[in-house]
């Protein structure tokens, strides 16, 4: 079996007796063997300290889909219900996932009569989905909401499935229910982090990385199978080395179930269907980059130091960007040797766009740059019908302007006014690959409107590139 890419043992663990008993019970009644990786994760979750309490108060499990994480949880949950009388809250992002987890455990208990007779009641209503045994134990299944854990008391175990989608407010409603239990545990299980969605899940991974780097992580255990080589640099930044997605050895390293429950032919087809980036995330557990640290996100501190008060840019171009929130006109030009960008109009909705473009900006001619493949592309015809000259910005030119923006920011050769719309976009924006030749474009997070940055970048694509000075050499006659 492949070794985990990341592994943190709970430091106080002294006994695995209960873990091994739970594995034995599950394998006996299910008729299936666990693989070594699954057994190791059960040991991490169920290791006990000298007092007989769980050595880890919190555990995390990162792994690609369809590798058997559900079996690992089922081993622990079945043991907790049958042998410990636990009260468990099992949460998931999707209702279908919660239903599947309940159905699996019901099937496990009903398969043999000596377990079946322990069942007192099974409820299948979406608002009341649970399994209750005659010994008083119960497991409740819920989808995560900001109030999903409220109203429950004396829960001893909280399971957070699909942790890549977990949000802070959802966890805030669930985590406090463990407070009154003398031996609580929270188990987070998920696949690769998704850009703009997995900030909290990233905090769990960072805790593991810090523990591996030698920091005290407390009563914590974590295991992750991934083809990504990831660690913390000396200054605490996330450093990631991405795998060759066509290397089948990487496939096996990230998927303990490959060759057992997953076939190579299936992954072959997935690579063709998903493309390299999504295949790496979904099947090699390669996380989308950590916000504001690695993966090419903008250096926010440098941006804050590049403001100007009264700019008079030359060679100005105008760009339009549209989002679900509204529209933004931005300008770009040159301030001496530096580039310059700003927001000239930003409002909710889009019914004002054509009229504002007709009015012009700063007395300049009405001449707007638009990316036709983005939402603002729908304004190309209305703008032209209104007599406004429109320059269509090709996808490659836009991607090159994104790179130019980043380079100028890193080199300190771009200036701005410190406007809130641009500042907010620079702090939140991410990036995604564009094509196969190393180009990339801005990737918008779900909760922050970055149209101001897109509009500025579209405008920047039209700014004349600086040419090196012409040097004349005169020879004496």
C-alpha cells in the first residue's frame, strides 16, 4: 500500500486495542477486509491515551474520492453504536451523501440477526434521519447548515464528511455540542481543497503541515494520501510541487484502492474527460492553491505600497467587466516608466452601462475594450449600436495582460489610487491555467466580486508596451 503523503500521529496515543477490536468486528460482519491505509486511519481515530480517552480530540482524513473513506468512518461509527453507546452526529454537504452513509450503516447492522436485533428504530425523513439502538446509542444524519447542529445535546462524536465544503458558520453551529461530553472527538473527512470553497479545510491541512514541521498540534491526528509534495517553508509559506499526472506511479501513490476497487482504465478515461488540472484534484488529491500564499496569487502587501495621489496617466485605455453584481469601467495607462490602473465607474446592475459609455470618461473619446468570451461580451453589440467603438480583447491577449499585471506588481512598477473595489479584488482573486502554454487568467472566488480587477486588466491589454530607448551612435568623420 502507498505511504501517506502527510501523516500526523496523536502524540498521547498509548493503546490501539479498541481500534483493533473495532476493525475485527467490522471485518467479521461486513465480510470485507480493510486495506492497510484504512486500518491506519482507524488507528489514528481510535488510539487511546493512558487514561482511556481518545488520544486525538480532532482528526483529519484527506484522500481522493472512491478510496474507502466511508468504510473507515463506518468501522468507528458501528463500534461506537454497538459497543460504546455513543451519540453521534454525522454531517455532510450533500443530502445524497448523508443518505448514502445512513443506508450503508443500516445495511451493515441488518446483515446479521445478532446486530439486527439491536436496532430500536430507523428514521428516514430528511428532517429526522437517524439510527437508534436498544442500548440508547444513536447516530443522527444531517446536511450542514448554519443551524444544523443546534438543538442537540451530549453528542460524543461529530463527523464532518465532505469537509472540503465545510464553512466556518456551519461548524460554529455543530462543534459546541461536544462541550459537555467527557471524551469527545471530531472527525473531518474530505478530498482535495477547492479554490474559493475550502478555506476552513485548508486550516486543517495547515495544522498538519505545522505538526510535521515540528510545532505542537495538540491532541490531533491527520492522514492524507496525495500525489502533491507539500510542506511549509522556513517563513511559513505553503510550498507545493505538483505531480506529473501522466505518471501512473503517481496514480498509485495517491489512490490506495487503485488495483483493488479502482481500475486503471477508469482513471485513463477520467483523465481524458476532466483534463489534467481537474484530474489532479479529483483523483490525485492535489489541492487548489492556498489563498494568498502559493499558486501565483497577488502579493497584497506590495500592492498597498504602490498608491499615488494625483496621477496624470498617458496612453489611457478603457475596459469593461460585468459580473452577477453589476458592471465596472476601469482605465489603464502609463505614469512615466510605470503602469497605472484605476476604477472610473462601478455600480450595481447593468442598465447604466451603455449610457455611461456614451458620456465618455474624463473627456476622452468613447472607446471601450471588452473581452468577448466573458459576461461583458454581451455588451459588444449594444455598445456599437450606440456609436461606441469597441475593441475585442482576445483570450490570449487577456491572459498576457494578467501576467503583465502580476509581473508589474511584483516589480513595483504599477500604480493605483487605493480604491476599495480594486483593493478587495486584489486581496481575494485567484488564478487558473489557460491553455497548455503556461498562460493563466484570474479565477474569481465565489464570495468576492473581482470585476474591478478584470476591467483594469482588460484595459491594460491595450496599453502600449514600453520600448527600449533608441540609442544613436555617431562616428567621427
